[in-house]
């Protein structure tokens, strides 16, 4: 039943309460995106990471200045200098001057 | 010159001292790293050996669903382990990279070569890095292989399930006279196994058996008796109640199913546990006992549920309004169905263990499914309701046709040889049906509790309203919370049960729960319920801590410290806002939300906020200023523009003022800051009241002055200092005008004093023969003819309305009289 149809006052109040609870949860859910690892490219050219996740390899091309979220549950990643690193899914990979650093 | 020489010597000395130490350090690190590499290499080799084993096991156990799930769980664990062992190199890798960066790029062609020591270190670092990369690469390959295996397990399991449902058996082979001989054999085997075990148990383990049985019984008794004592009133149907409410019927049905089933379940589980514990079980007996316990529990639960919902003995307490005869039959039929399914499940375990021929299994399942199908059709054909004219009415059409269709489908599938499918359907009808009905009853009672006044009607609600000071509204809100909690509990308990019934394994559910808790990814957004819940819980805890601290500060510290109420109010509000803001921040960060994301959004919105929320922000800042400056406090009588009244509440955006007509005015704080605000009771409640009096020309003004002054002085509420004063204000057009000015300790008493003085003035003037002139006004007498009433109905309705209003006003007055015992003084304005 849509909220507008409930005319009794107390129902209306709960309706409002529900709306705000739902809104809060939706907000939190959208905001809760900080669980994946993220990669930042601070260089002026495109850099490529090779991500191995769940049985497949994908190339992750980062345009200049771009930030990308990836690998929420752990993965292996090949950095631009050829190093292979494991990520748990909470790190930030920062590329500057062609060198990647994991924080 | 000397200086340069000195420098040279110093540099030489430094190189000599530092060169061996660099070397030693690199060696030490190299050795530590070699140990690490060897360790992780071994770990990864172990993991891949285990993976090989599991892959072999997968091929062997291809027919066993539970085994496959178990293998999958182990594989997932190993995938995590591979990642962890690759993670171990991170600090070493970053060390190496940092060192290489310090060494700089190798010299290009044509440039002077670098020192030997630098070149060798560079080479060593590169070699070590290559080695580490090789180990991580092997971990990566392992993880790829493991996820391939996990996918394969998923495919194998769905193929397995399809196979069970679609396998076709030749009935003519299975249903031959040979089956009877086989059955005879199996029965003899079972009898022999059980009797030999019994002899063994009684001869050698009699005491242990006795102890185990007694312990299990005691545990179940404790649970059952305790439950009955605690919830007895809730789950026992009281035959003396004429017309129990729907809610009490629902809760009786729900609890009288749940508690005894739980008690029986505990009894059976503890029996099996204690038998195991005392080593009484031998061979296959343990498996048989487990199967038997499960069958008994399911049959008992089905029987309890149908009894509770249909109550053949107590028509008043029936949930579904069927007649008594059909109710009895329904209970019998459902129990029979559960018994058939249960026996069949038990026998299937026996068949498995005895290695009986396939034909026996087929024959047994065939018979069971046909019986279930027939029972389903019988139940559908039952006519459970009675029409007002006494004829019997059938079930609603959708229910009837669904049941008949299910029954016919089961029978047809069995007849065509699809025994697996047929048995799957019949088992689902019984078990899933039972679970669904129980869950549905739970949902209904949760909804009833959530209704207005529903919770207050329950025994807990009555107890709460009797022992605590909760009002109806609070109880209603509590009821809402309880109903939400019941709903959540039902989903948490029954969803896994149904999933288990539909062929999912506990491992599946565990994996899903893990995924749900740590985060599911939709696109680039990851939703983690655990994180969100943590955030909400942390916020709630912070909120209540703030409220508690606020109360403590206000009630204990500041009240004892004799702090001014205005300051108290300000401090309490400020502490409250700061605490809630802090709790929100902590909650948000506990939820794992990156505040920098929000900062980005806030930055983008700040321009819009600057324009759009200008007023709100200005009011907010004004509210903070009000709290700090305190031009008025709660309870003050203030005049702001046209509005005059007492301050009820000062919040951050607006201030609530109640006028003396009891109208609440919400005044934005910026108005109170930017415009003049009069406060009658700012430092003290002292105030002056002016009363105008006019006397006729020709009166003795000295006498008038004396009389008025005497009246003013003699009033009890008028202050002696500052003295009351009578001002001869004006030679007016019709009168000589005087003004009595008196000061009051509490300006709120102004109206009382004005009234008293005016009465006194009239009395005094009367006795002193002083006249108060009044301007004559022309009096025009009009004669109004009332129109002859035309619409009698309308007049009657109006009359009734007036009467009604009168009655209501009287009731209101009575209520007010009751609630306000203390006589209030009149409002000052």
C-alpha cells in the first residue's frame, strides 16, 4: 500500500519513519563502496594493470587521472613495471611516474 | 687547501667504513628473503598437492552432492591461503623497489661504468625480485586453477540434480515377485543387525544406555517443562475462552508447534549424542538411529502443526474455520502423509547401508509416492466448510486444483517411471509445505502484533503496561519493533530450512551468508550488510551514550552546581548536537564508508547549498548564536514583532513560541537575531503595569489622586519599591485623565492586579461620589424579523450539531478540570 493512501495519523508516522529508514539504508549501501581495492593513475598517460580474479585475466586500462575500483574479494595484479602482487581487496594502488605503489 | 684535503680524507674514510656494512646488510636481507621464498614456495607446493588430491576426489565422489560441496569449501579456503602466501612478499618487494630506485638507472652506453659494488647489488636485487615474482606467479596459477575447479563443481552439481529428477526406471523390472524376496532378505538383515546390537548393548553397555537415555530425557524435560512454565499461558489453548482473539489463536498455534517440536528435537539429538559419547553405537546402527530420529522429528512436527492450526477438539481456537469432522480427517491425512514419507526416507537409508538391489528401492519409492499422491487428491476432494444453508462447500478453487494437480503429477510421474522426480515432489509437498505454513503463521502473528493496539493486547504488552510507565503510543512502537524482529527471525530460521529441503547443502548457505556479510558486488558498487549493520549499531550506541551523558550532565552535575536554567539548556543542547554528530561520524566510518567520497559530493554541492540553503544555514548559525548569547531562555515571555508568548523550545533552526492563545509559533532563529526581541522576564520578572482612569471635569483632582494612590498602595502584589505612582496625564476632551503605574514582582500577575485595581477604583469612586464620564453614543434599536424556517431537516441537523458540540465542550471541560488540579493564574496578555 503506498504511503499516501494511509490516512490514519499513526500509520502515516510509521510510513514516514520507514521511508527515512529505507533512505538511510540506500544511502549507506551506495556509500558502502569503499570495500574494493582502488587504483589511481596520477600520470598524464594511460597505464595498464593486468588483474587476475576468479579464474580469468583482464586488462584494466587507467586513463590519465582516473580512479577505478576493482577486486573486492582479493586478486593478483601485474603492475606496469612487471611486478606481480597480491591484493586482499582493501588497498589503494597509486601509479605515478610509471611506478605503482601499494598503500 | 687544507680544507679540501680534509674533505677528501673524510670521504675516503666514509667509503671504507660503509662499503663492508652495505654488503653485509644486503647479504643479511638476502638470506632472510631466501628463507621467506623457500617457506612460501613450500606452502604453495603443499597447496597444489592438496588441490591435486581434491581434484581426484572430485572425480571419485562425482555422485555425492554433499561431498562436492565440502570439496568446494576446502578449495575456497585454499584459494584464500594462496593469496595470503603471495601477500607475504609485499614488504620485501617494496623494500627491493625502493632500493632499486635509490640506486638509480644503470649507466647508458658511452657513460663511465658504475662501481662494481653498485652493479653487483643491482644484479642481486633483480635476481631476488625475479625469484619472488616466480613464486607469486605460481600462487596466481594455483588460484586460477582452483577457481576453474570451483566452476566445474557447480556444473557437476547441477548435472547431478538434473539427473536425479530426469532418470527413468523400468517399472516392469522393479515390480516383479522377486521384489518380495528381496524385501524379505533385507528385513531379515535389518532385524539381525538391530537384535545383535541390542544384545550387545544390554549385555555390555546397559548402564551406559540407561545413563544416555536418562540424560536425554532429563534435558528434554527441562526444556519442555521450563518452556511450559515460561510460556505456558501463551501456547496453551484455554477451552473456557469463548472467543479468543485472532492474535492469541495465532500465537498459540505458532508456539504450540515450535516448543514441543524443539523439545522432541533436543531429546532425539541428545540421545544420539550421548549414545555416541558412551560408544554404545556400533556399525551402521548410528546411521539408522540418525535417520530414525530425523523421521520422528518431522512426523511429530507435522502432526503438531496440523493439530495446532486445526484444533479438532476446540472449535473456538481453530485458525482455519473448517468444520470439526473435516478437521479431524485433515489431521489424520497429513500425519499419514508425513509417516509415509518418513518411513520411505528411513528405508532408503537402510537400503543404502544394506546394499539392497535397485529394484527394491524403486518399488519402495513407487509405493510411497503413489500413496502420497492419493492422499493429496483425497485432501483436495474433502469438503471442509459448511454453507449457511447447511450444505458442504469445497476448498477454494485454486487450492483444490493445485493439490489435485500435484497429486496427479506425482502419481503420473511414478507410473511413467520417473521415481526420482515423483519422490522429490512428494517430499517437497510435505516438508516444504509444513515449513511454509509454520512460517506463514509466524508472519501473520507478527503482522497482528504490529497492528495498532496489537502488542498491548499480548501478555507481554499487558505485563509491560502494568509494571512500567509505558504509554499506549510507546507500546505501539515497541510492538512494531517486535513484529519486525519476528519477521527477521522467521526469515533467518525458515529460509535456510527451505533451501536445505530444496537440495542446497549447508556449505552453500554458509558461502552465501559469508558473501552477503562481506559484500556483494553490483557493477562497481559493493554492498556489505555487515558493514552497514555495524555502522547502524555503532550509531545507535553512540546516540544513547550521548543521551545518557546529556542527562547525567544536566541532572547531576549542573543541577547540583546551581547553574542557571538558560545556561543548562544551552549546554545540554550543544552537548546533544555534538554527540549526535560524533556518533554519526563514527557510525559512518564503522560502516566502512569512505568519507572522502562524501567530501567530493559535498564539494560539488557546496555551490548549490550556498544558494539554496542560504536561509537554513543562516538560521542554523543564528541558533548557535542564540545558544551562546542567551537573550532568552525556555519559559521566558518574549515579544518578537507581532508575536508575544512564552518560549517553549529553542532548537538549532527555529524557536517555538506559544502565544497566550495557545498557538504555537515556530519562529526562524534569524528573525530573533536580526530583529529586536522584547523579553519581559530577562533578568528578573519585575514589570510595570499602567491603568488609565478618567474622571469628570469638576471633580476634586487632589482627592482623586489620593484615592488612586491609596488603592495602588494597598494592593498586596504591588511593590513598595519602586513606589506606585499616579500620573495626571492629560486634560482630555471628555475627562481628566489619570494613569496608575504600579510595579509588580512578577509581571505575569499583571492581569490580576489590573482587574483588582479597576474594581477597587470603581468602588472607591462610587463611595466618594466621583464620576467617570462616558461619551454618549446614539442607540439605534432595530427590529429583526426572523425568516420563517423553510428547511426543517437542516434546522434539525444544526440543532443536533449544536447539542453535540455542547456535550463535547462539557466533556472537554471535565477532562481539563480533571487533568489540571492546580488553578492557573490568568495569562498576562
